[in-house]
C-alpha cells in the first residue's frame, strides 16, 4: 500500500515562492506514485485558481485575515494533527510543523532564517528571531530539509542547531514552467552600449526591505543623465519606499506595481538589462530568467548571485557606485559576456522539474 501524503503551504504568499511552489505542486499532483490525502493552502485568489486545475484533488483552505500572524504562530506552536493513515508531510513554507510520527520534508525558501541580514528594521529582526526559534524548536520533527543552493545549506548548517538525523539536500530548481524563454529570447533587443544611447532597465522584485530598492539613490546624476533612459520597478508609486527615492531618480522610474507572472516576459523583452539589487536571496528567480534570456544583469557582488552566475561575472561593487555602475555596463554589453551567458543558459535550461519532485518523494 502506498504511503499517504499531506502537502502544507498555508504561508506561501510571496510572488517568487508562489511561482516555485505552484510548479513543484503541479509536478507532485501529476505524479501517479504519490497518494495525496489533501493540500493545505492559503485562501487567496492565486491558490484558488490553481486548485481549479485539479477538481479531483482535495484542497483545504486557511483564511488570510488581520489575525494572520497569530494564526500562523499557533500553527507552528501546537501539534499539527494529521489523519492516521498519513505517513508523509511535505511542507513548502520554510518552518517545520509539530507533526509527530510522520516523515516530514521541508522546503526552506527564505534566506532570513540564517540570521545574516543586518540592515533591516527592528520589526523584521523580531520577526525572524521568532521564526528561527520556532525552526529550531520544530526541527526535531524533520526527516529531510531541502534547500536550493549549496550556499544556503552551508549557512543553515553554520547558523542553526539542528538534530543530527536531519538530511539537508541541495536541489537545483529549473526555470518556472510558464516562462517561455524560447519565444522571449527571439524578441530581446540586441542593443549595444554606445555613448549616444541610453538604456532601459527592469527590476522585477516585490516590496521587501532586503530587495534594496533604495540603492537607486546612490546612482549619480551623471550616470542617470548619460546612461539611463528608464527603470521599470514592480512596486507601487505610492509605497513608502517609492516615496523615499530621490526626485532625480524618481523621474527615470516607471512604477508598474505587482505584475501577474504572465506579464513578466514582455517586460524582459522590452529592456536592455535586468537590475537585481537584493541584499540576500535563497535562490533569485530573476537571475535564472535573465541568464536564460542572455540578458545583461546588474547585480551586487554577493554570495547568492555567485551561486548562479559564478565568480567571474562583472558584478556591481557598491563601495564606489558611480564607477562600478559604468564599468559593469561596459562589461555586460561585450562579446565575452554573450559567450558567458550562452554557456550559463545551457546549464539552467537543462534542469528538470521531475528531478525536483523526486527529492520530495524518495
């Protein structure tokens, strides 16, 4: 008799985590070797629409309201009761549950559990301190922890006290299933960096502190005038962070708000280069997407970027923004960069979702 499985992701609400989790869930739901008892989802439109594709599967919804933080806390503190015939629990939302007598497999997507970020608000520090405590507390119920990079594995091992029985496995995730890079790459503009030619940038990132949108304030007026035509940001112009961006930078920015994923490829097709200014990531979907499209990427010289782009990429050094920014642009639009991205593209596009799902079922 096949073991019965419950899949839990009631807190998966971020843009990137929803895309990755929905693709993984799609793979698991189509795997005939798995008997899925039910899937526990947040009661939001994205996941309700997803569930419509599987009318024969059972979905249990958790309401998302003003008491969301308290209900999430209680979910992590108290025993998560499962039907007696369930022997495996797959958690896609970072923090293990207090589930006894089952094999629990957890996907850790957020990098903030490892206590690396220093430049964050006091409120977020309190939040992640509590989450680290709950992670440690419930880790004794975990059989396997899955992370997306070796960097993430090393950071988890060095920053947490984990039971010896936990197996930490690195699984390389592929491009999102709905990202049609083959069609998009044919439409990408082949614009070269010329003195009389300004560039269009695209920064696909949600409104979180660690996404570092305020880095834009450090770009000099000279660079703004000589190099940049516009910068498309996927945040709201009325947000607090948007209001903190300097007026001279603000004039160059097009705020498009949170985009549906189906509209992202068109933005890639229209830009000359991708900005990705985040201070920390566990994965970084836009880096994969831009690399698959062979688009230049302006990204800081940080460990998470090196896990995808390697050591030799022309990174942005934030110590001297003006000089670094211009050097990076010149390097990115060179022939050697095109050859580098072609090799990287092959590695990324060869990854398979079937290989990812196997890590959760073996």
